[in-house]
């Protein structure tokens, strides 16, 4: 089964060009990519997938 990544847009202050720009946010099952639309500066985040124990 194919799981499509989520694609979001958010206005935020870019850490690179220091402008308030639109950032593309792509969220996959294991990673997240945030890219500034203005300068192309991109950040990656990885998720650690863990099993959450059930409450007793
Ligand atoms: Zn930027």
C-alpha cells in the first residue's frame, strides 16, 4: 500500500535568508522536509518510530 506524504505550506521566518517566507513542508512516514520557497534552504528531520506500550 502506498502512503502519500503530507504536503503543507506555512509562512515562517527562514533561518537562512532571515525573511518571512512560505515554507514547503513535506511529511513522510519517517522524515520531514522543510524548504524555504525563497532561497531553497532545506532542513530535514527524522522520526524515531517506536512502539508505544499500552496502558494497563
Ligand atoms: Zn530562505
